[in-house]
């Protein structure tokens, strides 16, 4: 990926970062880069994720998936980082007709689960259940439900289930017991940084996508990591996002100009929110989509509080698709144009309209949305996030604040007495009813 | 809808609003309510939208749709408020099997448009093209492309197209020329406030949903509008969101605990962003989804900056769907539980975990997600937004900041010389390349 931070400069935007401030910040980027390289070399928790392009073995992943035989429908059961990376990749590349429909069961909404299962022919379906610990409540509950649905449909789930999990735990035990194909989640790789491991790639393999190209794209991005933000697109993005947050851009709207990256914006939201949102710090990610959200959120970003950085992701190659002539006077400007040309013009216009209003924005450019470029984008944003974690001085690889609710949930289900469950009973209420 | 603002009180959360501050604010709510009622009585632009439950005629909408004959696939062509209300309603109610697949072409991404059209059998499809002016570039471009696809498939589009537009303009002229069924968009109703008009209801009618129940639910909510936030759930929500924004909660994360309301959160984002984001004011809407985003965004909302109000939307009735017994020790707490019970426990736990960390949150409760309750929710949030507009002192019904980009787009397409298009050429760049 290439990054253009021109519209984030103080000469354009408020908040904005001056060139001298960027140069001072670059000294910290140099130190952070050393820290990151040490972490990678020593395979420390989290930093190890930045080694995945060299360490993930596509053959191993493909070998596990071939045990499933022909798959027309893939049901991935996972939540958070166990689903979003895989969904991002298959959604981004789905324009290649792979003959495989993908579903991600990442919620425990009973009506939705039931409707989804009822709509599928399970005969040609396979399950990929993903949880490092093998104990994630939502994932295991959904897996048990899906397994039962296979049984009810007369399909032997043990021939149609692949397990993606850590070395031990209930799912690993289940795989051993039933001889299920299994891939392991590498040590030191938090869920939201696992897109370039088996966690993100099993679904892509089953869809027949080019895993090597994804990893090569990521490796090419890894090769750009350097001690200066002026030499490394990923660090340029991470450093500018951090600098703008410090200057008041507490919101970061991720706005790809292609439907294929809509899920990527969700993946990014988890990466950015869960990694950096701690100790009272962090920048709030917002998902947007060009051109659609020009008709929704743009008014706020251009004229609301000066608290938002808009991050565009823009493929350079966009197919044309001519717009048929209409002979309508009011649409004269569309004569001879194409959908692609219109998209392009609207992107340029939106970017310029924010700059003209002094609103900071950054452009991330890809050649096109393909396996290689996608690998680069995912790796680049992970590296940007790790760098930002260093600059904020937070541990980007933990998520301690979600533990309270997990204990409270177990308490609510009656598994254990807990202060957390008791707190639920003491809720302050002020109800206004219809 | 019922609203519980207990966890937004200063006794629970920081930022929070004290009871005395709420009582002072309630005087302003009283004046705002009078202004709103005057606007409704005089059918002023925008305020008129709050009269829709009494003025929308379901028979008229249904009559127009019957001219299309049998429809198995409905393609709605519109963008922003011309698509989101209709998509919200059909997505929320899709658990009723209606036999109609709905697609919303709300982007000009050429690859996506092509793939979508190629995947459909157009023989049994119908088009609803929605644009008040009849000149919205994205909508007209897509309509011309879809019309051509129908012709290429040998389907007479003139027998399969319904037009939703204003009294004049190219679409109205087209409808007259070809004798197309048409419904008109009522005067004084901005796109993002049009869900309860034909704009939002044509798709629901074609799907066979109960338009009367939607409008009755909205009317019941309208009946609660009163001069005090303590008597009106919608005003309680709008006032508390405003008060919290003033106190630092500049972000509002809308987090329904049901997949059926995922699109509703997008609709809400447009409503809130485009109505209130002006003059440097406004609160940034973020879309979230329970329980999924507990594994994504929750870390940030509980431990990041104290700048976020989390708004839960929670149906009281959730189906059970038993989780089959697994005999796994680590999952003992799930034995005998159901997906619905798990969802419920996780909701309570998440709400309490935010309160325990002193993070403001509001609970909006529906009986269930059905036509009546949905009508109430949409009306309630519109009324909340109008009230918030009064409290901010902004015009909630315009979107002036998006005009710049529209002129720039036309300039880019060569339709006219413009200063905006010239500004695009002068972009400041600072590129970091791979």
C-alpha cells in the first residue's frame, strides 16, 4: 500500500501535524521500530504476528482443508478476531467466482442462527470452528448448535468439520477424539492480529484463493518496515493517526471506496479499538463506505466537530462499466461517463471537500483489490497499529477490559457466584416508558 | 420503545448528567416541544416528517406495488435516506419468510453492481428507483445500468419498474412517459426522515409486511410526545444524548442486541450524523452489534477515552434455542442454557460492565422486533433527533456541507468549470510509497 498524508499536514487541516512535528515524532518512530524488531526477533507475544508472512505454511492449511472433500457452503463459527480476518479476506476476494458460499456465525442471536441454518443445504456444507482456547462461550455454543443441525439433517459432522484452535483445550481434544482435520493457531498471535495465520486463511483456502499471493503481499509490506515513517507506509499511517489523535482527532473514520473492503473496515475497527483503547487512550474507529456514506456521514465529518480523521482506502484500478445514455438534460454530466469514472470523481471530490474545509484525511492507495494487495493492506494496518501502540505507550496485544463482562456472564448463567453478577442486580434505573 | 437512562446519571457515570441538570434541561425540552408541535402543525420542512404516521396511506402504496405483479426479487435503487429506511425495515422484518429477496443498490462500485446483477434472475425481478429530485447522480446512473440489464435479459423494464420521486423532475417525467406505477415523496420530509413514508414502505409492501402495524407503532410513539423528557421516551433519549455530548461523550455507539437491527444502526448513523453534524457541533454515531462487538469494540468503550455513550437496543422477547449438552468441563456454565439465554446474560453483563467502569450507557427496550415495535423505534429516534437539533440550536433538516463535493464531482466529470474541481488539482501531497 502507498500512503499519502498530505491532507493531514497542519498547512491543510486543523487538527493537523506540522512537518517539524512529524520530524520530531520520527525519532520516536525509530525507537519504536527497534522495539518492534526486537519483539519480532524474540517472538514476543503480539510482535510475533508480524512474522506471519514468513511463517505461515499455505500447504499445511490446504492439506487440512482437503480432508473436507467438496465444499459448496462453508460455515465459519468464531467471533471477533476468529471471524473478522477470514471474512475480510473472503469478502474482499469474492468477485472471483469460487463456487463456495461463506457464512460467518459470529453472534448468538437465536433467530438469526436458526434462519441461517434453515436456509442452507447442509449436505454440501462444512464447518470451520475457530477458538484458540476452545472455550469461547459464543463459539462453542454455536458449534454445538450447528453440529446438532448437521445430525438432524443426517450429515455426519465428523467428516465435515475442521478445527482451528490452540494446542490444547476442548476443541483440540475433540479433534483428536474424532480424528478431525485441525490447524493450530500459532503462539504469540492475538486474535485480531491473526488474519495472516490459519485463522484467516482456512476459509480463503477452501474458497480456492491464492494464499501464496496474500502472504507475498504481506511480506512485501513487511520489507518496508524501517526506522523512519518517511520510508514506511505502514508507520507513516500509524504515526499520523497517533499524532492527529493527540491533536484532537479522537475519531478515525475508515472509508474504503469499494464494496469489497466493507468487511475490512470492520476488521480494522476491532484492530484499532481493542489494541489501542486502554488507559483512557485510543482513537475511536468508525466504519464508513464510499460513495454510499457521502450521503450519510460526510456532513458530520466536514461540518461537525473537528475531531475526525477520515482514512480513505482507494484502489487505483477500477473497472469502468459505461452508464447508458439517457438524454436527460439534468444528467448531461453523466453522458459518456462510467460507474467507475463516477466513483473516481466522487472520491476525488470528497477528499478535496474535506481538505477545503480543513478536515484531516489520509489516502491509502492499493493497485487493485487482489490477493497480493490485500495481504499488504492487512499487514500494513497491523504494523501501523503496533507502531501506534508503541507511541501511545500501551500494550496493544491485550484486552483486559472485556474480562469483567465475561465473569459477569458466567455468573448470570449460574456457573459461579460473582461480584460482577451481583452488580447487575444493583443497576441504577431511571425509566421513561411509553 | 421504553428508555432507561439510569446509567447515564452522574451518580453512575463520568461523563454523566445529574438529576438537577436534567430537571433544568427539561425546561428547554418543554420549549423545544412547543417549537416542534408548531412545526408539525404548520407542516414546516422537516417537522412535517413527524406527521407521517397519520398521513401515509398504506393502500396507496400497496396499489402502486400491485401493478408490478409477482415479484421474487426487488432491486431498490437509491442512496442515503432513499435506501436506508427501506433496508432497515425489510432487514428487521426478514425473519417472516416473504418469498421476496431484497437488494439495495446504494453504491456505484462497478464490480459490485455487475456481480449483483449477474447473480439475479431478472425475469421475476422488479425495480424501485428512489430519488426525490430525480437527478441524484448515483441513483440515476445505477438505474440506467439496471434498466439496460433488464433489456439485455429480454425483460420489459417498463412493466417492472416503480418510481418513488417528487412531483417533478426526470423520474416523474419518465413515469408519465411510460405509464410506470409511481408513488410520491411527501413535501417537507428530508430523505433521512422518510422511513415512514412511501420511501421506506414500498419495499416493505412488496415483501408483504404489515404497513398498518408499522404506522400504528409510530403513531403510538407520536402520542408520547410531551413537554417533559420524563414523560416521553424519545425526548428522554434525545435530551440525554445531547447532555452527554455537552459533557464530553462526543461519540454515540448504537449497539442493538439483535442481528435484525444491524441495518437500523446504519440508518441511525445517517440520521444522527447528517442532522446534527453542523456548525462544529454534533455527536459521532458509531455502529456496533451485540454480542459480536463485545469481542471488538468493547475494550475501547470500557477503557479508552471517556468520550462515548453506548446506546443499547434490546428486545425483551428473545427466542430460546437450547444449546445441546456437550459434557465439556470448561463449558459447564452453558449446560442447560440457550442461545437466547446467553445473549441475554451477555447483554446484562456488558451493560453492567460499562456502568461499573463509570461509562455512560442508555438502554432502549422493545417488546420484540416486529412491525409495530419497529415503527415505534424509527419514529422515536427521529423525534429524539429533532429534539436534539432544537437543543443544539442547529437546523436538523439540511445537509449543506455535502454540496461542495457534489459540485466538485460535476466539475470532475467535465460538466462545468468549477473552483471545486480546480481545488482537486491543487492537492497537497506527502506520499510514502512501498
